[in-house]
């Protein structure tokens, strides 16, 4: 996922098709000069449908489509013929996409399965033709209903990445480097904060041909939940991760303080995140000598499983994979 192509938020105005008008018509034939009503109903307006597509990973294809309208239904015909329905518009989206109406908080649907469909905007019903209004006392009605308007409104689509484990940490603690080492992902890596500007996904090979998916999001700083740094823009991507892997550099001045800050920011964004299984990886452990390691181990948080790793030397990487797998598949 490169920065220009990864789009995880779009707002678009959607209008479903209007139903076709019913027709007021009377049967006329050579030997039936005064036939009864035979006006057909109008066709249904086209729906706008959301559909899951496992091949997609971004909402880029919808970024510049600010207005999408479905086709109207066709009017009814004589001989009780129903008009053609308007063609539906199908919006294919990545798995993990949620839809909200306008600026409302309530989620209308979460697309989690391939080919899952949901009607976002329902097309209007077609109007009745005059055949519906015939009665013993009213045998020649001239009444026909127009079609109903289709639904229309602003719609927000947000993508929340689906992954087994999400990386949580301050900027420049080695999250992207770890992802590049354990998977085939090629995130941008530089020695300065906020190198990662978009989430990255990587598939990690595990024992016996198993695999798991890891998500790396941009670094979190104190005050992120209030909008500092990159704010909460990407925190939604760890809401669906099964396990959270906190990463803190071995060179941190105070690992316990950093860990507590990360927990506070997650809780401020969504308290449910802290109910997920957690691991703590102390990165860049190769930068410490034996004495420094001994001192560090005595100053680690006690309420979380901890591992020391080095993406440069490979130290602790296999143990980290095992720990993640156990969290995902507890006995």
C-alpha cells in the first residue's frame, strides 16, 4: 500500500433510482371497443448496493466519485405490462469497510465477507397502473400513481483493516522494520519519526504452513486521541485486530511510562481496545549490552507478557511468532 493509493475514508452522495410511473390505459381491440383498464405498473428504481470484494484493499476507486445516481424505473405499459426496473449500481469495497449515513456515528453495515451485499440506498417503488383501481362500482378508473422517489443521502465509507495482530507504538520504534523482516511487506523505513504515513499489511508464515496477518499503523504520540500527530485517523485499523502487539524501543528513557501512555491513548479512543489480548515487544534489544539488558528487564511492566527482540539480528523473532500464535489460538 503506497501513500497515494491507500484511501480508507470517502464521503459520497448517493441517489437511488425513482420508481417508474403507473399508466392509465384501457384495452382496445377490433371487437372490444370499450375494454377494461389494463395500465401496467412502473418499474422499481435502481438500488445502490455495497458488495464485499476480497481482491480490493483500498477505497481509492471511490475517492473522486462524489455523486452516484442509479437509473430510474421505466413507466408501465398497456396490457398490464410492468415497466423495466432501473439498473442497480454495485459499489465493490474491501473487506472491513463500514458504512455510516452522513456524519452519524451509527454504523449501518460492516462488510466482512467476500460477495456480502447490502442495499445502501433503496430504489423507489413503481407506481400502480389503473388496473389496480378497478372495482364493481368503478369499472373505468383513470387513476394511476407516479413512482416513489428513491432514497438519497450522504454516505461515509470507512475501511478498517482486518488483521490478526496490530502493531502499536510510538514513532520510530521499529514497527515497519519488524513487518519487513517477518513478512514480504515492503513498508518505507527511515530513521526519523512518522516514516509510516499509511497502514501496511503483511502475511507472516508460521509453522506447518500456517500464516497470520500483521498490520502496522503510523506511530502514536501522547495526545493522539485529541488530534496530535496523526491523531486518531488510523486507530480504527486496530479495532478489528485480534491481538495488539505493543512495541517500545529498548532505548526508551522509561518503558513503563511509554506503555502507560499508549494504553491511555487507546482507551481514550475506544476502551474496548484494552480488552484485546496484548503482548509487549521490546525492540532494538541488540543496542544494549549485558548490563543494560539486566537493568531493562527489572524495569518492565509486570501486567503484560514481554519479549525482547531485534529485527536486525533476528533475536527473539521466532519466540515472538510463537507468542502471537498462542494468543490467537489459546488452548
